[in-house]
């Protein structure tokens, strides 16, 4: 699945999730003067030295790479805040702390392209990894709550956790609701040893005996 | 989509969005996400696609002008990136729809609701798909079957329904976020709903809520724009 | 036994690597079709027998009735398997049409896996896609993954000389020097191990 956008229509690849995260806004501090940029996706600038302005992540990274700005890490990405989030995350069994939907992708983008703009980068990265682990574990243990329901609220889940849940929820709950359809063209389950099975929105067409 | 009792039609939503100036790119991204995550084919965003194509064309001309006039290539590449991003969204949106048509061609064709959701080009594409597939199955299998067993849609003439037609699995589960307060829904089934910590009689979402939903009961909430899929 | 061949056919498809075609199994396929006709003949003669005995075929639930039913069900099951085999292979063929436009551009290892009608189906579907794209004046089989920055940061690993002309400028590629290049310019050097892409 790596790199390919469309093997199963309904799933988002890691690249596609990152693509969506790149539209989130972030503050940059230009180090020189630049004309405004009038894109299809919006108008940005004018860019004046030392005057902070908001742009989408993909543009921020591109400008940074071109030596035209520094990136201001978002407020939630401080050691102080993240320490608190981690603590609360560990304490609460059922609830998830408030974090940006794309916190994983955003932090990764910043670590890859704006390391020098993040104070205490190693600490921040380590905290985010811990938070991620606690949350993933929480998600996995909550999966049983889903069985037998038509709708579940999942407050404060992030894009990455949603992507993790998706195949499991799809499988488990679909089986519950599979109604007896008249026989469709059998699509034999394709065994794949190396790859994990992923949920798809194709009709399940089991082969009779 | 008929509007009834407070529900918004597709045109009204379009106008509203334009008014609060959600960019076309954001609308296109949402359309792409919805289409990708939904098991069924959704109504074609004709106006949006048209606008996107126009803006792409304009931008392509702009980039060409920049390159010719010796504009800083690093800046031009930024415009190129914006262009690439929109093109990816547009192409992906159309591509996902084509792939759904390929998967469910017979069902889409014979189900009016779905057939009406296709663009003119998609309709022609569907027709060709069916013709090609029909011809292929006829040659390899059907023409060699005994009489009464030669239908592509039915196992045999005694089948009461078209029982060989793959159809979209609407009871699949999707992840949705709420854009506008949804109608309260009474969901039949064993337990109606569950938050991580509560149970309600009926299920309702308010803006900002993120949920895992069985798709079928929420079809209309999606097409009305009250929820979008992530 | 009833349905064994059909089961083998479907199993053969399923045991293949996902997205890859095995060679069209003509022999097995024909055998299943033969079985369909055998079942049909048997079915017909049982029905005739019941009619000759003056029995209502639908309602007289004797051994012949059930015998006929078994043949009917075996027939439909075989049909489903045959359809599944062709239909699921067709899905892979369509994916190939997305990736590769023309038949002659398909590697011969893949082409030789096609059954008779499948080659035509590939061509038909390619044409169908092309027609759609030309009606829309837009290619949908490109940009299959999200776009990236056309420029990347690189470090030169070996002294490559000065005054190298690139698509947007000229540069001096001294060893250890770092540059911000167009990906398309850098690729040839990266693939030969003369440059590396940098992150951070």
C-alpha cells in the first residue's frame, strides 16, 4: 500500500493523510520582503521581514526550504503543554485529550523540515511519541465498545488514530450487520500472508461451501 | 435534492459556501474525501468541477507567463505547487468516481438514484463499461451456458431478482465529522448508540463531533452536507 | 464431486498474488462449462421423467424433484464461479488499463497471461478511459499520488565539477556542497549515488 493512492478506494494512504494535513495553517516569520502569493487555494502575504503571518503548512515548509522564513511552532507544541497532555492522557481511561486533528503529521513535518525552529526539539518529539503510544493503546482497548452499535462518538481522536481504527471497525461491525443477501458473484477472499487485511467497501461475496 | 423542512438543497449549500467564502479548493477536498470514504457514488459536483477546471487553466497560463518573463524560478515553483495540489484533488475526485463505476457498473446503471448522480461523461463511460463487460462475459461464459442460464444479471430465469449484480455495501462503517447539527435519529438495532461513556435514546451530532457511523442511516445527512467523511 | 472443478478454478485465482494475473486456465475453465451442460442434461431428463409420470415438477417433492434441484444448484454455482473467475480477472485487467494505455506497452509476461477475450477487453477498456479523458480534456490516470515540492535539498557526494547547466540555473557541484535543486535535475545524480537528498 505504500505510496499508492488507490488500491482500495475507501482508504487514505499515509501520503494522502499528510497531504490533507499540509493545508493546516501555521505561523511563519519571513526574513525578507516578498510579493503576495495569489494561489488557487487562497491569497497569502504580503510578506514583510519579521512580521508573522499565517500560511498553510505546505507553503511554510516550501518557503523555509527556500530560505525565506522561519516557522513558529504552534502553541500546543511546547514542552510544558505536552507534558500536561501526556499526564492527563495517562490518567483518563476513556477520554482523549484535545490535540489538533493532524498533530502527528504536523509534528513530523516540523521535525523533518524545521528542526531548528523548535525549542527543545528532542524533548518535544519524545513527548509526542509517548502521547501517541498512550492514545493508540487506548484506541485498541476501546474497540470492543463498538460492537453492536450503529453510531459511536469518538471525541478528540486524531487523523492517525482514525486511520488505525478504520479497518478494525469496518470488519468487526460489518460482520454484525451482514444481512442475508441473495448470492452475489463470489469474490473469494484473497489470502495475503504478508499484508494485513484492510477494510473495503466492496460487497462481501463469500463462496458457498 | 428536494429541500424540505429546513433541509438544504445542493444549490443552497453551494451558495452558502460561496458566501462564507470557503475556497473551491476546500470544497473540492471535501468532495474528494466524501467520495473516497463513501461506499456509494455521490452526486456529481458539476459546478465545482467546472470552476476548478477554469481556475486551473488560468493558473497554468499564469505560470507559463511567469516562466517566460524570467520570474524567480523558486517563486514560480510555489505557484506550481499550488497548481499541482489542486490538480491532484480534481483528478483524484474524478478517478475515485470512475473506479466506483467500474466496480458497480450494472447496479449504478439500473438504479435511478445513482444513475442520476453521474455526469454526462460518466454516464457514457458507464454505458461503455457495461457494453464491454457484457460482451466479455457473453463470449467467455454466457454463450456457453444452457438456455435459461444465460443472463448476466440473474443466475437463471427463475431468479426473482438480479442476483448476480454486485452492489455497494451500505452497512459499512465510516468516520464522519459533523458540520451542522444533524436530525435526531432513532437507530434500530440492539443498542442505538454509544459514546465512550453514555447512551442515548436517539443519536444526534453537533458541529465538531467526530463519530464512527454505520453508513446507511446517515446517507441523507451526508448528501445534505450536515456531516462530511474523513 | 459436484462443484470441485469450479472450486479449483476460483481457488487458483484466490491463491495468486493480489493484483497479479495467472495464465488463463483454459483447460479447467472448459471443464467447468462441460459440467454445466452435463448438469443441464441431467436436470432436463429428470424433469422429463417427472412429467411423463404425470407429476407437477414444482410441487411433487420426490427424489427426482430434489435430484433436479441439486443439478440446478450445481449449475448455478458453476456459473457463479465461472463469472467470478472472469469478473475478478477483469478487475485486474482494468487496473492494468489504468496504468498502461496501450496493449503493446504491456510487458509480454503479462500479455501472455490473457485469455482470448481478455486481450480485447483490455483494449476496449483502455479506449473507454481514453474517450472519457478526451471528453473531459483531463487525464485522470496521472498524479496518482499527492504532489511534492518540485525542489529538494541535496548534498553532493563526489566532486562533479563546476558550471553544470540545470533546467533553471547553473551550479558548481563541489564535494560536500549543498544545493536546492529541482527534483528532476537531481534524480540522475541521486540514482547514481553521486548526490543524496537531505531532510531537516
